[in-house]
C-alpha cells in the first residue's frame, strides 16, 4: 500500500514530510539557499519520476539530494534501505536480500549496482499540496554496522522518526540558546542512522537547516561552516574531531559540537571545547534504538537518558524502553544505573575478558593503548582461535609511525596486567575504519 496521502487535516494518523513556513531555509548549497516550498516541489517532481519498486538504496553523496530522494521514495510508498557501508559488495548484497529494489544516486560510481537509477542533474518540480505520510508507514530500514557480527535490519516508521526527532530536539536545543533554528554541518554520511537523525530528520522535523556537503578534511569542514549562517552546529565523530583539533584549522563560531558513533575520550572533548569555544555534547544510541542519551563528556561520565527513555540492566545487556520504540530493545552494552536514572557504560558482554582469574574489557585495554604517546590509532580485539590452553588470544592493531612494536608492548606492560598483553601486536598504516569511524571485525581479522 502506498504511503502517499493527500493533504487532509482530518486524518490524524498522517503528518507532513517537513515542518515550518514555506520560506524557511531547508538547505544551503554554497551561496544558494533552498526554501521549504522549493524542496516540496522537488520532492513531488522526483517522486513522479522514480522507477517502480518496493525498496531503494539511497547512494547520494550530496546531502540535500539525499534528503530529496529519501522523501520522494517515501512518497512513492517505497522504503529507503540504509546499508552499513556504501562499498559496492555491501550494496549489492543488500539489493539481493530485497529483490524488489533498486539503487539511486547523484554521481559516478566505481561499480554501478544492477538496476541503478541516476538522479537528473536538474531536479524536476511539481506544484501541489503539502504531502503527508502515514504514521504507520515504514520509511527506512537501517542496518547495524557489523562491528560485532553480521549487519541486521531495523525497520523505522514515520511515527518512530517523528518521536525520536522530538526527543533529539529536546536534548540539543539548549546548544543554540533560544535561536529559532540551527544550521547543521555534518561529517557523517546521511546513510548512517546518526547522520540520518542529525542531518536529515532534524532539518525536516526540527526545524533546522543543513549544509548540502559532506566535508571530510578539516579545511573542508571550515569552508562549509563559513558558508553556513549562525548558529552553526557541527555533527561529527571522534575521528573527525581529533583531526580538527590537531590540524590547527580556524573555524567560525559554533553553537555546539555533537559527537557519536564511537566513544569520545574526556581529554579529546575538553581539548575540542577549549579549541573551538563551545560545548561538545556526546550522544549515545544505536541503529536499533536511535539516540537515547547524552552527556557533556568533558565534564561528566554519566549518561542522561532523553525524555521518555528508560534503561534497565539485564543479564545479557541493557533493556531500552522509549516512546519511539514499538517494543523494548535489548542492547549488548552493559550499564550501571544510578538512583536518578543516569547510567554508566561498562562495555559489552562480548568485550569482557577473563584470563587466569583476572578480568578486563577490550574497550578499557584499547584506551590504554591509545594513551601511549606516539600511538595515532589502535584497537585491541580477541581472536576467534584459541591457544592450546583453551583461551582466545588478545591481539592489537596499531598505527604508530614513530614507534617500534617493542616500544608499544613495553608501554602497555606499565599500564595493564601482563596476561592481557596483545599477541600478536601488529603495526599498520591505517585501521579499516568506516565512514563513521567504526571498525568492522571482519576487516580487522583480515589485517591480522
């Protein structure tokens, strides 16, 4: 059944694709400001031109074109698939899992998936009424990153996205201190759930404005921010934030920085706050739950759940209940909950190690590794194969151009128990991080 519903205020189970007056800025593309009326016209025009199908993989590089395509797909009653990576093999695998599907994009691809549909250079426009979407319509299926196993699909309805976006607004709006709306520059791709929440759904339902680019290098981030009106909000990851801090690049005034996708160290958060004179607010979530908590990492270790969110420790992880979730979700993360509802992350069950009666977590061991002067990046992991004593070995991959492997091991001996020293420890030129900074386990094992 199509998710298209013509404008009719009498249908309570439907809501608009985007909120705000027709003249408000939805996106900034260089010097061009695109208003909501133009956006709606392009969504209608593109929806009429899309091919038939039930599912679509959105590979658009331009963030505004991703936004238009996402909404156009929803208006056709189709569902956007969000693979964990845009690597050709991953995209083709997802398309194969959903036979009645196609991919669409806005640029040249190294490998063109079968049935690929190219967006026209000039987006078509159609005038009409404000489009409404059924609350119960599934508009996206996001896939987990695969960092701990095979990617798993998670369906998202329009009602769920509306509820989670309202929670994100309440969690973030104090950063822009009473201004009507922020303008967002994001380094994370819109295909990732965090990128979807901050740079797609907030501009639709926030409201907020977005910068159409996806800057990667520090100079690109500075340029995009300079093109963006204040108040400016930077949505990024710890990997990009570290690069910005260490580059020395000058950024225009920011109302805040939001970080997610990987743990942010208090030291990096504090350095970024001092460097860019704004708060760094870390958010915690998952593909399964969307964002569920926040904290100011430079000053606090506990996470504050978003309004309507409750977390509860269970034997195999954490049970999350929230208004935007149709049913409780169990995450693999282990938490310790305080009396006021705030919580601390204590790693994952799969990350906990017990060797010779001693316990540690891979996350904590990785923090010790990254604290060594001269280590630019690194990760500790447990191998699948066991030694003769029946214990799976701990291994490490390290980016440290100025250090020898022996130097790294000597530094680790001073900070961790010898039973957890990595064997092997291998130096590499770079870790196989995804676009959001995550480390798929399969790729790490290939390097070892």
